[in-house]
């Protein structure tokens, strides 16, 4: 069996042709990149890449020359050849990781189809038949709705600034039996001192984890938070490969690693990361908020096979196109997704639906407040700003204790 071609399918998410920029979820900035690895025996595999899809599409096309003519079943050997193929381009980070991920995912899909087995059965077999998922809430009402849908965990994101009162209100709404998490999104606008002040307030709310309290470039800053705050920490969505996640695990900087299923480096890389974490009694909750449905299938296969799984992130309910571009469509029941049983990954692309959403743009809008881009304000959106420009976004105390 030989690889004959790799096709890519890039699409705009949360937006349709003719829709104004900024419409839809993620302000219209999301793209999904799917790919199909074809063989001379008619069997093909599909995969998904995240990390910067419009850029990764070119990386995949570049790497294709390494794969054409190779046996797709030699997954680990081909992964190493692809990794060497990126070396001359420097430290390629999540872009290289995204390209390798989508290709490796497709090779597993091929192997599963050839052997007539779901991918989880080739990775060591199942620990579980369903994978718990969590949703996102920006209000107590939304948190209640998720509970009514059967979810038992919700995450609050600090996007427009720190809102400790909102976290407290959501904890109150869901009760002590459910889990609440906070994602600070690794903001450069929260210094380690700010993140510690916020963390100390969050200690009172019994969180499952406090995610990306500081920006990801400087792990000494994360260590400072780690040492000062008595609360489980989570991080790792922006790194790829075992070497990217290594310091988080080896330095015990987090309690939960969060590799992104579309850019971690592939399913085997994720299993290796999980094993590294297991040796430190660290759990894994893959990042998945912006990913498409193929990566979600892949995450379920990996998560079925590792012991230290916590939960999978899920945008519930996502933009309608999510439910049109693949088949079958996954549906969460009682806060969990079923582990697929069909050979391979168990998911197929609906190419004619994907074609309806050509990629338009792939960078996020800056905050849409009136002051956007005004120098000297938070809306100027420079990466790091002094407190006097960030002040309105930082309320470091809950109001009932101020
Ligand atoms: Mg996050």
C-alpha cells in the first residue's frame, strides 16, 4: 500500500460568504483545516490540523513530498521523517505540530480502516465507553442550561477582563456537586502578581482548575503563581509535542495538561504526553474549544485509551456548520460523548458542505469596544500594558468582600 496524494480542505467557521466580518462565533476568525491522505488501494484517511489553519495548509502541501510513495501503515517512522522535514525551518511550534497532527491522524484512520478496527483498539484498548465533556458559561443562566442538558462541569472564561463575581454566581448556580473551572486565557494583561491575587480569591470557590493564569512564554511566571496559590492549575494548549509539554510536567507546574488535539503533534504524541503526566499524577483535559469535528473524534479515540483523562472541552452549542460538514454528528448525552466504534476514526467529510464556506480570514478581531485601537487604552490591544491602561479590566476582589 502506497500513499498517492494528500488533499486539504480549508473552511471558514462561524461565517458564510457575504456575511459581515465578525459575524458568528469567535468573531468569524475561526478556520478549520481537514485533510485526506489517499492511497493506491482506494483506502483513505482523514485528519484535522489546528494551530493556524491557513498557514498549516501550505505546510501540509510542502510535507506531502515526504509521504508520496510511502506505506501509510508505518505511522511512527513517517512521523519522525516529517518532523525532520520541518527542522530546516527552525522551531516550527504549533504550525509544524498542526501539520504533523492532521497527517498522523489520517494515517491512523487508514490503518483502522485496513484492519477493520476503531483507532482506540489499535492504541491499547478502552478504559471507558464515554468521555465526559464540559461546556462554557458566561452567565449563571447559561450554566443552569448546561446542567439541565446533563453537564456536570462548566468553564468561565475571562475574555473581557476579570469577573470574580460571575465565577461566584456560577458556582452558586451549579451547586457544590458540579465542577467549575476558570480560563484566564494566558493573558499578558494579567501579571503574575495579578494572577496570584485572582487565584487567592478563586481558592474560595472550589475550582476544578484555574487555566492559563499567566501568558505562556515565561514558565517562571507560572511557577510564581504555582507557588503562591493553593488551587489546581491547568495549561499547555499552545504547545506541541512531548518536548513542548515536558517542562509543564517535569517542573510540576500544573495539575492538568491541555494538549490541543489538532496541533499537539498527533495521537501518539498525545498518548506519550499522557504517560509523562501519569508519572507525575497529572491529569489530561485536551483543549478543543476552537477545533472542528474531526479532531473531536480523534480526541475521543485517544481519551478512551489513557487512564488519567479528566474531560474534553466542547463548544455546546456550536455554529450550525459543525453539524453539516461531517457525518455522523456527535451529540453529548448526560454530559458525555460516546467513543466511536466504526473502523478508523469513524467520521467522514461532507466535501460539498465544506466548499460552501471558503476561508476568508483567520486572525481574531480585537475587542469590539468603542475605544478599540485608541492609544493608551486597553482597546489599543498591545500585548503587554501597564496597569493604568488595564485597570478597568481588572477587578481583583469579589464585590461581597471588597
Ligand atoms: Mg484555554
